[in-house]
């Protein structure tokens, strides 16, 4: 390998390492109606209330007499209860959910990040 090629290779490695050393924010967007429809077999859920906490967001939803509570934790974990019965208790960040879309951003400048 020539000295020039070695320098280019070293610069590329440094650039790649620097890219991984920057903080990354993962944002999860959830289609609440679609998700509840998939979990319950019923659609047209109505959002009644939402509450934000330092650690999570909670959504109160209703469909007729059915009551649902969806809690989305900032860690990527979620819990869905319908009429007191847990229908979902797990992570949203595994990338295998039709109703959850993951997006990644550079925490310093807000630029979107795409992983191959």
C-alpha cells in the first residue's frame, strides 16, 4: 500500500470513528390508532387525554365503552392496557413493528442519521 493510500485509509477510519462518537437521539413515532386496532381488532379509537412526565407519555383512549391506556417510556419501552388487561408490554425499538417508526438524529445539530 502506498503512503498516500495509507493516509487516506487512516483519515477515513478517523472520520468513521468520529461519526460514532457523537451522541445520537432515537425518536419513536407511534400510530396509536393503528396499533390499538391491531391489538384489539377494533379501529376508530378516540384520544381522550395525554399526560407527559419526565420519563414517559401516557395516552388515555376510548372506543365506545372500552378504555385504553398507552404508556410510551422515553427508553423505548411501552405498555398498553385495555379495560385493565395488558395487551402489550415490551420494547418499541426493535424495529419490527408496523405501527412504530424509528428515526435517528445527531443530538448536537439535529441532522437526520441514516443507517445502512
